[in-house]
């Protein structure tokens, strides 16, 4: 049954160039393996010496992943099986005694691979089945009683199980972040569609309004034009009639001036009607200037409205207002009060956790908490059990020299005493340090000095959606703002 599980093509391993077992074997794109030095000397021809396949460029030389049989003496065959007891790789031919003989019944056989050979201790030629947590490395049993004596050791399988829990936790955190980001991306896409739809509708409505307005303006202009033309026509007709009458009188006067009979001249002159006094012609006002002025005024008002709209949009993009006004008194803050409990899976071993999970105390003798991937291994820190969202307020009472009050993303690193795991020393956490009455604020390993009255109680107000985090010095009668920071939170806070 074991033989059936390893039905792999039997293959003889030798370098076609030097006709020996490959030294530091590498494989070329066609699949044939050669000694590293042999194929490097042959690479200029851009072809495989064995099958003749040519390559347009010099092929890379990745290390061959094949394992050779440790029993074969001359021409090595490909190993298919590895014995975890003998610590030897076998080809299909030399594995037969292990498969057929009852003497090897208790030997455990697995598929041969280079990684298995790398798990054999070079000092004791034993399979490294243990893991030294003190030195973070695989060791064999003899290593654990010699150079790793007194170290914290567990089975490699147990360490893998423990670390897989950490991997699962990290994956869960990543999946939460992915869900948050996908939700934000969905909202942005919906907002994009809404913006496009609103812009199209506004443009259409504006075009219809402006089209109607233009039509009304044109109609007004044509109406003014028609009225003006009627008045001008009436004036023209009056002037034409007056000119005709004046020409007729002029003709009569011309005839009279040529009369030689004095008596007749005097009689005809006396009978002439008197000439009326000439009056000035008053042209009607055109009226178009008023329309032009009204259109210009409308244009100016529209441009001013558009300018104000652009300013409002710009301010909306820059300013991030609170989702609601920040409380002004302690009574107002307490309306948002949250009961904070501490997570026993995260507390550092040098901190003692109270029975109600409400307080943590620095101690001189380490607690024997069970191993957990969420536990802070070196920094004296602990996270809350509750996710902090929306608007929330809590207070921290401190005794002794001081305390660090922080909020943090869940995926902050837990192992080792490094900036990646210390509150305020990375971009995943924000902290107010309170020691001997001196305050300072830390984020992303940047210190900001903070001044304020000394107090044994610190109030913390969080407006998650607005990205506002505020720290207060709290006494019985007053609350004094120590520091406020504004940012954009991208993950749930603890």
C-alpha cells in the first residue's frame, strides 16, 4: 500500500556533460538536470546538451528540487520515499525491504523531499522534532539535553499548532479588515454612482431651466422688438403725412411768390392758413438694455452661487466634523460611559489581573498564564475585550508611579519587545503616558509633550466615526483637556 502511494517515475540521475552524479544539481527549462559548473560552462550555446532544445535567452538555473536515493552507489535514482526512523531517502528499488520485511513495520515512511532532509540535526544526525522557544529554532532531543538544556522546549507539532492559531487570528483580523475595506469600497462605489446620477440629473434640469429661460428672454426681446417697431411705424406714417402737407404748402407758396398782380397777391396771402409750430419727434425707448442688464445680473448671481458651492465642497473635503458635539461637562461625558473589561488572553505575565477583569497591577513575580497567541510577551500591556466604536467614554484610575492609557488596533504585534508591539511606538496605537504627574502623548514613535493638572484619574473620549480621540484630567468638579488628536481610524479599536 505504501508502494502504491509513491508511484513516481523512476529516473536515473547523472549529469549528461560529465556523466557523474550531479554536483549541486540545477534544472533547466526542458527538465534535465546538470552539475552547476558543467551547465554554466555550456550556457553560451543556449541549448540543452541532452535533448538539444534551444532557448531564445540564457535560461535561469533554479536549484533542482529532486531528491536522490542515498543507497544507490553509482548512477543515482530519484528518491520517492523517506524513512523517519532511518533518516534515509530511498528510490523505488531500495525501498522494497521496508515495504516487504516485517522488521521495518514500525518505520514510518513519507514522501521524499528536500525539506525533510533539512530537518535532520547536523550535529547529532537526529530528526529535529522539538522546538526551542527560547532560541526560536528546531532542535533534536539530544540538543534539548545539551546546548539547549534549561530552555523552554515543546514538540515541533505543538509549536506549529500554537503558531497556526496565531496565523488563524491574523487571518481573522485580515478578513475583518477586508470586510471593513470592502464595505467602504462598496459605499464609495455607491457614492460614485449617486454622484454621477445626481450630476446628470442636475445638468439635465439646469439645461431645461436655462433653455426655458433663454426661450423666455428671446420671447421678451421679440415682444419688445414688435412693440418698438409698431411705434416707429406710426411715427413714420405721421412724418410722411406731415412732409406731404408741407410740400403741398410749399408749392402753393411758390405759385403765390410768382403772382405779378399785387391785389391778387395780397388777397391770396391773406387767405393762407397759418403754419403750425414744428414739434420734435420723440423716438420710443428700445427697452433692450433692461433685458441685457437683467441677464447680466442673473449671470453674476449664478457665478457667485457656483463659487460658494465649490467653496462648500472644498471645506467639506478638508474638515472632519464630530459626528455629534463633544460633551462639555462630566455629566455629559458619562452619558457615553462604557464599562471596560480586560482580556485575560492578552495580559502580560508581569501583570496581575483582578477577578472582575477590571484592573491590572504590575507585580514582581511573573504569573503562569497559559500560552496564547494574543498575549503580550514582553511589554506590560493588556487589551480590552470590547471593540470600541461610535462615541464612547471611559475613565482610568491609577495608583503608584503611573500608567499608559492607550487605544490600539487588534493586529498590533504581541511578541518581542519592539516598536511594533509597544503602545504608541507604531502606527497601530495611540497612548497617553502619565508618570509622576508628567504627561506625554505618543503615536507612531513620535512624542508630543502634554501639559495639564495632576490627577489620579484620566478620562478618555472616543468619537470613532469622526476620528477624534481626547484625553482629560478628571477631578471631582472639573475636567481639563490634556490632548486631542484627530485621524482616520481604519480598523476597530480596543
